[in-house]
């Protein structure tokens, strides 16, 4: 009887440990996705490899030979500030790196949002602020903020825009 109890306890602990490892791997995968730096790719159960998702330089898609032949230009992916009315926006990132801002903007665009990046000069340094949405009320911005925190566990900032 003692052996059966011991076997059940060992089996329970092994199952619990396995489940925790899966949750840790999932948490790391989500953090990597949010960071936009690396993604864990599992080739076989025995090996994990990291893939660099952010190249040293981000090539301009309009400069490829095919795009030049077609007369393509680089689209402006930022939304201009709305000067006609005051409102609110949700800031998801503020960084000194233009490349990181582009990566963050693409990440949220791929998730179905309409992000834009604005620049701000603080103490002589240029910050790239990635934001989502123009909202007429603070409550609307707060609803998006709650959604982002719930889905992606990110820290956000609601900022006033316009007049």
C-alpha cells in the first residue's frame, strides 16, 4: 500500500513538473514575441534553436530590383497626428531605436491593430513612441489598454493627443 501511495505521489509530482515546464516555455515564447527579438523554433523534441528575427539593418522593400521595375515606393506606415480634435491614444512602446519601433509597429499591425509611431525629443535624444488608436474619450482608450494588458501582458500608457 505504501508503495502504491509513493508511486502515485511521484507520478503526480512528475506530471506537475512537466506542466510547469510547458507553461514556462509558453511564457518565454510570448515574451520573445513581444520583444520581437527572437523566436524559439522547435525542430525536434531534443533540440531548440533561436532565430534572429531582427536583422542588423531593415531593408527598404521598395529598393528590391522587382519593386524598382514596378516603380514601387516605400509606404508611410505612420498615421499623422489628428489636429482637428483632442483625444487619447494608447502608447505601447517608447524607445531610442527606430528599428525597434518599426518592429513593434509591425507586430501590432499583424495582430490586427492600427499602430503608428511618433517622435519626441527629450533631453536632446529622439524617442520613437509606438501608439495605437485615436479615441475621443479616456474610457475608450482605457478599454483598449485593458484588452492589450489582458491579451499580451504589456505595460501601456494612455496619452492625450491633439489640443
